[in-house]
C-alpha cells in the first residue's frame, strides 16, 4: 500500500485509501456510487411500536447518496451485540440476503463502533457503513462553497481518525534503507499524525471563516433578519423561492441545501427584511457535523426570528419537529423567537390531520410553498411576530432631509408624509434599533410615538 505521506484522500465514505491516480471528477464519483447496490439494516427497540417503515428515512438517505436499495433487514433486540451489533443468526441471514441480491454495501441506520464495522465487514465480506458515514458522504457530494467543503472535510476526518485501522491491513514497520535505520514508526502512527495535523489546519481555517461570517452578519444588523430552519427536505428552499423569487436549488431530496443563502423579502405593510436559508437538520445529526457547520449556522444564531419549516404531510412530522428543537438546543438558540410553518399542506389528503397538527401546535401557520397557498397568512404572521421589536412612530425633520426619508424607506415602511414650508413629518414603522442611530445622525429630528399629540409646527398637508 502507498503510505499516507504519498497520498491519502477522504472521499465519499471518508476513509478509503487511494493509490496515486488522476483526479476523479465529481461526475465520475457520483456515477461510481450509483452503481452500488445497498442493503439497509436497523436494530429496533423491542418496546417501540413503529407505525411507519422504520427504514424509510434511511432509504431516502441511501437514494440521495446514489445507491440502489435492494434489500432491508431489521432485528428487535434489547441491546446491540458488542462485537457485531446484530445477533449471530441475523448476521447469517444478512449474508444470504447480500449474496442473493448482489449487494455491494451494507448500510446501518445505527452508529457502529470501529470494531463492529471491522467485524461486520469480515463476516459479510462487503463494505459496511453506518448512518453517520452515509450522511457525511451526502454532505461531501452536495458541498459547493469553500466554507461547506472545509466543514465536511473536518467532519470526515474526525470520524475517520478512530477508524484508521480499517485503512491498513498491516502494522509492519516502515522499511528503512541504509543510513535510515532506527526505531522506525508504524504506518498507522504516521497516518494518525498527518490526519491530526490536517484536522488542526481545518479548524484554524474554519475559525477564520466563522469570524468573517460573524462580521458579515453583524454588518447586516440594520435590517431585520429571518432564518429558515427545519428538518431536511421540509421545503425550506422552495418556500424561500416562493417568498423572494431567489431561484435557489430546491429538490425533493435530503440535504439539497448545505450553503446559507440570504435574500431580501419585502413584507406587505411592513418593509424589507433579510431571509436566510440554512442546512436542514435530521434525527441523530452527527455532533461533529453540528460543530463543523457552526459558521454556516451563524445566520440562524443572529436572526431576529426563526421560521421553523416542517413537512406537515410526513407521518412522522411530530418526531421531526422534536428533532429540530433538539438541534436548536444543542447550538444554543432554542430560546429564540420561533414561528412554526406547517408546509406541504397540498399533499395532505385528510383535512382532519391538518386540524390535529394546528391544535397541537397553536400559533403555527399552514402553507404550501409549492402552490403558494397560505403565503399571505405567513407574511401577516411574520409581521406580527416582528412587531415586538418595531416602533410605530412619527419622525419630524427638515423638509430637505432626503437622506433621512430614503433611510426610512429602505429600513422600514413609510405610511404617510406631511409637508410644511420648513418641516416634514413622516409616519413610519421601523425597527426600534434604528431610532437611536437616526437621532444621533440627525440632532434636529423629533421622534414621537404615532398618535401622540405633536407640538405646534408648520407641517401641513397630507401626502400618502
């Protein structure tokens, strides 16, 4: 085998070693993955009643990764076998199933230890990956920007570090020539040292990216910001396209979006706000991925309001909503103002199901991002939610202060204007955070709550 010092590449599954060869294009990689047949396996809790197919989500993940699912296998067991995860008889059944279906890879919906993976590969004579490794593969395929690629590589390396023994079948000392004889070093130790150094470099790079992202987000604080969060494939990107005509990628697949996109959304009777799309969450999202994508999730962390988009047509929508709240708690933003959006209502055949969801989640808004149904309701609900931090005021200034009028139009909603010979009164709704800046930059300005009796002035004549 070629030493890591010559070449070590983490592609797709994150741990396969490749010999020196021409660079494989993304198209070639996808085509090679698409040729693999997969068997899905899950260990079930014997005390849980699974109403839906327990392997349905893993099926979606495997399909997104480009594999063809040719078989499924489950086992009810109190606790996994420490050596092979499954029981002895079930492993024999798995081997027969793999042989009969010509499977290339076996995918577990559970997280396997390095030893369990190694033992299963030896027993089945096939590649074995777990849920975490599959998600990392999908992320590696969909990452487009430098930021997301760095985050994916870091997550892959941290996953692979305790599994380096799978990359080498030998632990021989490196052969040393004349003048190079000495204690030597195990190849595994060389690998580990190089991987640890790369992890450190990636963390340093991501720290720089994170600080840059924080500065970018902070620079937009003059505008109210809203962040779309939710379970993967809940329809966040489709909703963003509906609300802002952003034309971002929206596909009926898991993890179609990994990179944050921000667009301007003008709320009726309100004003412009910034709407950001973020990476989707999923049940048992690997902790290393959450840490790696900290910079990407900065948009959600700094947002004034979170729109939690859920797929109301999914039979497990309650569990998905709970999983998203778990992730929000893990990244420390569970207390942020959140509006639940029940999406894909056009796919719900029984109206009683939607009524049950709305009764369980009072204050939620039902929409269809695909047809546009409920978009106006959502805009009104968002406006009401943001009103907590907005002020309805009258601002009196000199007539010639066009810069102030432009600032109010850009950052708020001008309801009306009244002109006099020397003074102008503007009735507007604007984020309260802007009022201090307006007063500091315009000392002659008078700001008062709308409806409060004004002092005598020469401002006359209403202009809408």
